[in-house]
C-alpha cells in the first residue's frame, strides 16, 4: 500500500505540477481540518497503518479468492455480505471503529460523516495543489484520536468501479441489483476513491 501510495502521489504531483505552470494564482490552502502533530501523530499513524495493512490484506485476499472461484459477479455478492463483517472483526480486536468511507459510495452505509467529508475535501485539495498526501490524525469533540488515510483506485479496482462501458454487463447488472443507488462506478486509475477512517475508542 505504501509503495502504491507513493507512486500515486508522485504521479499526481507531477501531473498537477505540470498543470499549475499555466495557472496564474495557486489556490489558497483550506484550513477546515486541524491535524495532530508530535508524539500522538507518530503513535496513531503507526497503529492506523498496521490496522489498514491487515484489513486491506484480508479484504484483498478474500476478494481475489472469490474472483478466482466464481468470477467478479461472485466476488460482488461476497463483498456485499462480508466487507462490513470483516471490518467489524478488526474493530473488536483493536478496540477501534474501522471504516472505509467515500462520498461516491456503493453502499450508503459507507457515506462519510461531516468530519470525514472535510478530510476528503482536504485530501483532494492537497492533491490539487501538488502537495504529498499521507495519513493524518485528528481529535474529535470527545477528545478521541481519529486516523484518516487515502484510498486510491488501482487497475484491478476498475473491474467493479471503472467505466460501465468496459465492465462485464452481467457484473453491472449484479451490482445495480444489489446497490440501486451505486455512485461508485466511473473511477479512473490513481483517483482518490475514499478514506480509511479509524476511531480509537480508548485513546
Ligand atoms: C469484485 C468487485 C469489486 C472489486 C474488484 C473492487 N470492489 Fe470496491 N466494492 C465492491 C462492492 C460490492 C462494494 C460495496 C461493499 C459493501 O457493501 O460494503 C465495494 C466498496 C468499496 C469501498 C467502500 C465505499 C463504498 O463505495 O461503499 C471502497 C473504498 C472500495 N470498494 C474500494 C475499492 C478499491 C480501492 C478496489 C481495488 C483495490 C476495489 N474496491 C475493488 C466491489 C468491488
């Protein structure tokens, strides 16, 4: 994930940097979200990264297995039934709430809350102005630490999140029947797909 993140950010930085040559005024940086710095940042980013790596590896392993066993249509039913369950298992293990959220979501339950929306906007803005993007820690109204990390679209994701024209018709059908309000098609490689959002309950 880290390598991928690095490559994505490098490519985007290069692209945005190139574009900005023709712009007269750089956009001002928004200051909606305050992030934590110092020892707490180091601790919770390390913990958050560990959780993301573990959950991501499990999700990916299961997805690949389901695709191999019954193709992408089978994998969609799997994702539908199991994605939430899996993140719940890790939530218990680490005493955290682990979520994958997106403003262009497939499952409405993965819609971002106000704070997550602000972080998403901040991350998008960071990419637009060509700054490097990395996981962040913020504190909520109750004083709990939250970890946020970007999720990017890779080639394999386009099978189910890409342009409908390039997707298998039976797969599109399966997705649309399970998710009538799906907003998660039409992504391109390296696009910001959403966020990992982890709340540390005991922090
Ligand atoms: C086999 C089809 C399939 C593939 C391949 C796939 N996804 Fe998904 N994705 C889904 C389904 C189905 C859901 C809805 C899961 C649920 O109900 O929680 C989903 C949900 C998500 C969500 C949660 C937010 C939302 O939209 O509900 C994220 C984030 C996500 N996918 C990212 C990715 C990324 C990144 C990749 C590539 C590494 C990927 N997906 C590959 C089918 C797929």
